[in-house]
């Protein structure tokens, strides 16, 4: 008897589920390296400390079949999760702001393994314009509109100083960018049809420090 799990094509996947699915993918890849051929939600649960029923619910959004008392075939689960999360399709992006964080992202070749290829960067610093990092060219910000005609890009990575975050966002959207990965602590304003993912390192630090202090005070 098989336990069929099918992707609900017309159902919008909850954001918490989308955030957890990459954890499952990474864990299943690790289990594959250990030689596992099948994996169950209970097994994943033991590895990453998420309730097995929650894992099964999350995977119900994905087009993958599991077998009762056996679980999911590891190779199939990896393939389906990568496809579902968009990691198998390369999404090209422009990066704005080649500071320490922007430069680090340009040097991170691992992003391509998750479907993101930064094809060019923009800055106003004369010492950076005309150079490249990890083979990625850095242009002057004034060249953005021109470069949008050359590259098939719909994602903008925002790593600029906070005081110009909204200005650069407006420029990107006016130029045709449809999604913004925002690394600044500024909450940018965008039209409803534009996708925004906020990833503020400072906000995450604040949460970590608060929890750390709370745990210490509780002793």
C-alpha cells in the first residue's frame, strides 16, 4: 500500500513551509551521502528537531510519493524538492552596492547551486567600477538601464547603504526588476506586484542577542 502525496497546484504554499523545505532538502542530501536510499518524515524529524507531522504536512504541498513504513525515495525527494523550490532553474540577478556584504555575495559561488546567478553588480565607487569579483563585472549605477537591455534579469539584490535603499529600489523597479532580495535593515516600499524578501542580518542578530540574554538571565 502506498501513501500518495501530491502537490496542491492551486494552493498557495505558506511562507513558514517554504522556509522549512530547504532544511529538509539539505538534510536529505546529507542522508544520501551516508548511503540512505529511503527516508521518512520521522527520520528527518529526529535529525532537525521538527515534529514529524509538520514535516509530512509541509511535504503534502510537494508532488512526491511516499511508501508506507518505508518513506520517500531519497533521490526522488531531492529532485522534486529542488524543482519545487526553483533551485533547478537559474534565476539571473543584478546586485546593487558592492560593499563588504555585496562583495561577499559576489564571491559566493554556492548561490548558483540554489538557482541564483548574479550576472553583474552596480556601484558608484570609482575604485570598484570597471573591476570584477569572481568573474562578475561591476558597472557604474548609471549604466543599469542600459545593462537591463543586455541581460535577462528580473531579480535585484540590494546591499546598498540604508539612506539610498528606497531610491535604488525605485530605480530597479522602474527598470524592470520584478523581485528584490533586500539585505538592508530598511523596509523598502514596492508596488503589490513586486516580490520582496527581507534578509536583514541585523534583525537576526537582535533576535539572537535577545534570546541569549533571556536564557542567561533565566539561570
